[in-house]
């Protein structure tokens, strides 16, 4: 049996494989393309394609696909075999550089938000050589970007790569000012912690709401949930342990650095966390991780739920986006250094992030906005919808000292050449992490905690990279023209702290008093739902910033706003339709059947002895009869509201109608049905209970 180091990455056309299978010249040329963005010559592409095909075929592959990430939020692939006819009637296995570099999938059924006409079916996929090809099943998967016939980005990878390049350009300008001429590239890295639920397939198959929407639309509270905190970091159940072992092996074969696994807070909830990797690769790997999670679960008779809030009354699932910035020379730019000058550089990059988060808090919020995440944000397992930053006591003290031009009092004073006494080196992790903060500094990185578990991490990182690039651009423009670099540097750091300290909050983000303070006193935005958040994508300041860094075009921004609102409307409408069907065809008939049995029992008892009071049966009968009547009324009202949505021609207005009318009516129907569940004999209720589902895995 092979050890993990022996089989790790065995399904990946990684650097080890390229070095072994490519000539020195071809390998050097390809590395230059990967590391420096130099255009790939077609002769080199042909050589790479041949080596890639030979390796894939030797590992059992028969097909290849351009693997891309359209605006559906999931991945897409069209498979073509390697076979080509030979003159003797047989076939040979071929794969050209042209086929490697570009594909032409049908784009007609992917969301475009108006970027192409309905009759323009053609789209293009373009190889992303910075992300290694891999084998999945019997198919060689080649990570690619996806664009329309007119060249507009129709995917999440293209803007992500653009945002990474935007930050790289501006960060290099800053580092050059600090004398780091040896740095050739600055990259952001991400480690996305992935939360998920595991339930048995038997329970899943009995719940239409889970099958159609990914979450339970009905369900009375279980007698036991997460109250005892006994599941969090608890002993992993044997069946779950077997699943995790199998999952790790599959991920490791694909070169995915799965590192940490544990039970999460809610029953049946778990987490997987990887080691950090470059943002582009981390995004590809996270998409693959979610897919493999669900496939492996099926093998074990389980279902992996990635919805943000599959069960009411217990914690939902998020995806914490741990983000940092590093140079190609191995320096983490968000890590305090060993010298005063490194500290000054760190403080400037820290301030760039602070400024970015404050200036573009609306972009960060809308980057995680989905119908599913609307259920989670603001609940007691997730940050509120208000964006704020947690820095901890020591960093906060340093920033206050700089702002007030006073010594940092908790340490020996050392004079920096910045016109202020501050600490020359401060320790990491000097304070507890703040799990209520949406954006927390955790030593040498920031943890953006607002992402939902099913989100692509591309969206949040596009906005974060772009916003920080804008801050760095403003700093570089000023510093490059400064007569006195050190004085200008100190002035800018101090001004940033003073102008943007409103975004820094080290307290309890769940406290209602904080929400009031944030919105009324500090002027921070509180975009509670997707319809509230998404239109801000088209605010002038946001459009100007994103287009100036060439991350999006105006047309691409308009398309994404429309697509995200359309996805929201479709998701909630599907939930409403499912709820109506479940209410009318299962729940109401089940209640009626049980009340009929109660009525018959009362009648039989009265016939046997008219003095028998039958108070229990009578009270339950009355209550359930009233509830069922109200369920029928509210379900009809829900159906009417859902039907009226077809009258809207403006997607924005439709999303607000869903927020203000449809969702509140859905909550009314659910409340009635959940109450009825608590009064109905278990044998009559048509669906497994929360207790059955959450504790189904042994």
C-alpha cells in the first residue's frame, strides 16, 4: 500500500510530471508562461499537449475536457475523446496544442446577463496554464477561462485572474519604493475552510425539499440539537471517519492539500480545511473539493449538504476565506517583520486592507450574497451583514499610537524614521480570534468569515483583491511623487487610520447595540439581503474602481448584477413551489388523515360510553383542524404571490417582491406546518423529523 507522499498528486499534471516529461527547452518556456505570463508559442503548446495526452492515457484517461467555472456557481465540462481515425480503419490517440489552448463549447444555455444574444451559441474556453491539469475518472481536465463570442468574461476565473494581476501590479510599485527590486511577483493566497452536513441517503430521499432546494423548508425543532456543545470537536463517528478517510485520499490524489477535519457545532455538521495555496488554484481546488465531497458521500450511503442553512434552529455552514499576500521571494506582506522598516511596510499593507474594506464594504457584502446565505448571516453562528474588521488589542494599540502621534505604551520605545514612536516589532496572535467579526486579522492573514458554504470563493477574492489594489495604487501614486518618502509614508498611514477607523471593531458583532452603533453612529452599511446588496455593484464608485483595474467591463458588471438577482429569484421561487407542493400533496392530507382517525376514535368512545369526555382527542382534533384550515389558506396565498411574480419585467423589482412578500408568506406556511408536526402522530407525518435526520449517521 502506497504512503500519502507516494500517491499525493498522482492524478495531476504538476511540475514534477512536466519536468519529467518535457524537454528542458519546452519546460523552461512553459514555466516562463506560468510564472511571468509570457505568451506560449504554438510549438511549445504542441509539445506540452502531446506529453499531457501521453501521461493521461498512461493513467487510464480516454477523454479530455476544458474544465471551466461559468456563472452558475458550479463547474462545467464537455468531454472529447483523444481518438482520431487512422488509414487502416483503426484509431490513434491525438491531442494538439490548438486543442489544449482553446475550446469552443456551446454557450447558449449558460447565464450571460445580456452579454450575448440568444442566437449566439458559441463560447470559447482558454487554457489557464497557472492551474495544473488533472485526471477525474477517465477524463483529463484542463482548467480554463470561459468567454463569449464577443470576448466578454462569462466565468468566475477570468475576473479572478484579472484581480490578481491588478493587485500584483500595484503591490510591486509599493515594494519597489521599499527597495525590493528582487521581487518579480506578488500573489494572494487563500485557505478556504469548508463546512458541510452529512446525512444518510435514506433520510435525504424522503425529503423533497432537500432534493429540490438543498435545505429543509419544514421541520419542527428536535428535542436535542446543539445545546450541549457535545458535537463540536467531538469523537468522529465511525461512518463519518470512513467517509473522511476516503475523501482525503481522493483529494490528495488530485493534489488538494486537505489538512484539517473535525466535527462542527451542529449535529451532523463537519469541517474540512486545506493548506493555503495561490488564490486561483485555491478556487479551482475548492470547486473540486465540493464536487468530490458529494461524490464520496454517495459511495458511503450518505449525502453531503452544502447549503448555507439546511436546518432551522441549528448552525448553518460557512466557508471562512483565509487571505494573505506574499511575494515570490517568500515574504508574507501581512506578517510583522523583524526590523522597524519591515514594520513600516507591514503597516502600509495593513492600512491598504483597512482602507479597502471600509471603502468597498458593499462590494465585499454583495460578493457573498445568495438566497441561501441570507438565512445564515446575522444568526448566532455567522457574522452580521454589517462589515467590520477585528485587529486585536496590540495592533489596535499601535494604530492608535500612530494616529495620535504618541508612543506605543506597551513596549520599549524605539524611534522609527517615520516621525513617531512605535513598536519596532510586535508579536503575532496576541489576542483571541473574534468569531463574530466578518473580517478578522489572525496573525499574518485576514479571515473573511461571511462566505456561505456553497459559494465559489472567486467572487469574494475578486472584490478583495481589487479593492486592495485600489488602495495600493492610491498609496503608490502619492509615494512615487513624494519629496520625502518617510514623511509621506507616515502621513498616509496616519491619515488612513484616522479616516477609516470606523470599520475597526473588536467587540461582539452579535450585540444589537453594535448594529445600532455601526449604522447610526459610524455610518456603516447594513445590507441584510441579496436584493439590498446586489444593486450596489453598479454604484459609480464601484464601477469606476473595477473597470479602472480592468477586472470587469461595464457590460460584465451589468450582466453579473442581473445574473445574481436572477439566481436569487429562481432559487426562492423553486423553494416556494416546493413548499406549495409539499403542503398540498403531503402535509395537509396527512393532517386530515390523522384528524379523521381522531374523530373516529372520539365517535367510537362516545358510542361505547357517552360519559367519556375525550378531552385529549377533542383538543388535538380542534387544534389540528384549525391549523390545517390555516395551512390551506396561507398556501393558497403563497401560490397567488408566486404566480404574480411573472408580471415583473424588472429583475430588481421582482427580487424586492420576493423579499417583502413571498418569503414572509413562506415563513407563515412553515410556522403553521411545523406546529402541526408537533401535534401529529409520528406514523402519520409524511417526512422524517429533524431528530431523525440530524442523528441518522451512526
